[in-house]
C-alpha cells in the first residue's frame, strides 16, 4: 500500500573505544538511519559511548566492553602493541560472543561496527566502517606490510560489507583507504558530527588558540601537559577541548579546559579560533575539512597512521605538523605568525544520505 510505513530495521551500532573519533564520526550515520525510520541500539563503553548517548539521549544502549589498547609513554609503540596482540585477538572473540547475546536479546537484524572486528554475526548482515583497509605499519617495518594487509583483509572479509568514510576520487586517507579486491566496499564520503546541525551555537568568547585533544592514554595526558606548560607563557586566550566527557571544567590563567561539548558548540569554536592545534587522527581531519580550517598537527608518537596522515595533510593542504618530542615554544611561535588560509585544492565529498542498507533489505 502507498501509505504503508517503511520497514524498520533493528540496527546495532558500536564504535571502537580508541579516543572519541570512532564515536563522533558515527553521528551522521546514526542520524541518517533514524531519518529513514530504523531502530538504533548503541553498544560500547565509556568514554566513546558517552559521546553517542549525549548526541542521541533517547536511544537505547548497552555496555559492550572491548580491549583497551594502552600506549607507551615513549616515542615508539611497536613493542607495546605487539605485547597486547594476544589480548586483542582474544577480545575479538569475546566481542563476537557478547554480540550474539545482544542480537538475541534485542532482536537485532543488522550490525554497523566502527573498527570493532568482533562486533559482527554470521546470522545477520554485518557492516564494518574503517578508513584503514591497508593499515600503515611504518617505514621500518615495510617488509611486513604485505602480511599486515593480508591480516587486515582476513578480518574485513568476515563482514558482509565495508564502508569507507572517504572520497572515492580524492582519497583524504591516501593509501590507507584503498579498495580491496574481493570485498564489497562503499566509499560513503567524509563523516563529521559537525555536519549534523541540531542547533546553531553563537560563541561570543574570544578564542585565540583552540586545542582538540583525544586518543588513548598516557599520550593524551602527556600532550595536554606539554601544551599547558607552553601556552601558559603566552598571552593567548586558549580553550582546550580535552576529550574527557566525565571530567570537570578547569581554568588555569588564560587557559580553559573543557571536557567535551556538543557538536554545534565545537563547530562554532573551530570557526571562531584564530589557531587550532590537534592530533592528526582521521576523525579530527574530517572535522577540519568540514570547517575548512588548517591546524598544527601533532601525531601520537609511534602511531604510524597519524604520522602518515599528518605528512599527507602537509603536502596537500599546507598544514603544519611537528613531532610531539620536538614541540616547543619556537614551534608554536612559528605557527602563530603564519597566515591560516585554507587552500582551495579540491572539494572532497562529504557524507550524503544514500540508501545505505538497501542491499540488506529483507
């Protein structure tokens, strides 16, 4: 019948709990699915889950714990990550087992997983969101790149489809987001929660420097401490968005530390700030592309993906980037005297509401 209500799927959505980026970039997808009339169940753990609950307070949610990757406090992460490999693989199995219980208890008939390889099922269609179909493992380990690509492909092949948050023609992620043969893949455009306009926020306070922090510990805290020490010696009004939803607001001289904020407020701050400093995490880069703002990029030490992305942003868009160990007052001074005009290189496709789940319609 013409007036019959569209079929409503019951969709489980779960982000990887590695910083906040995997959660924030799901916001436009969840918003699109809700517009299509589907039921969405959120699954994850704090702080990533907190971000989605804040954005969609009316949605149901369940706790789904996973392995929390821990970084070293130094400049190399390879040994620390290899140490955790057995527990990471075990966590994939545990996630898979817990996911089957959630499917049964909540009558789930479709899964959308952001980089959680155990959040899938053999009984219902499962979609993986990732911008790393070919994870970069560093120049020093280039001889193992083929092995890494094979492992990645094996994990992705467990899903019915892979959604890549990138522009198919002008890939922002470069070689990281190459299409894999034999895998059903869709480029869905850049994802930014800032593009989902729930309200307009007028930020009237002066912001000279905006710092966007996120990512796993202890490196998140280490960068915060470095920047606090350096920025306290300036006269800049600084706002640090610390990426800790449960923390308290702090004020240190002309520096305000804000734990987290809604998308409209963050977008207003990104347009208002004279200068932006952040990690080169992919979700942060997509937010910067949405706002057409340049930034000083500081890759997480030893995180090869961020180092590659920072280099790519410097080459294609004229961004500044610096290693965390080389961050200094002189680095900031040099950045602050530069003109912050966003280059008109090419326009990347942003996420457009397509018939995302039509291949899986019953």
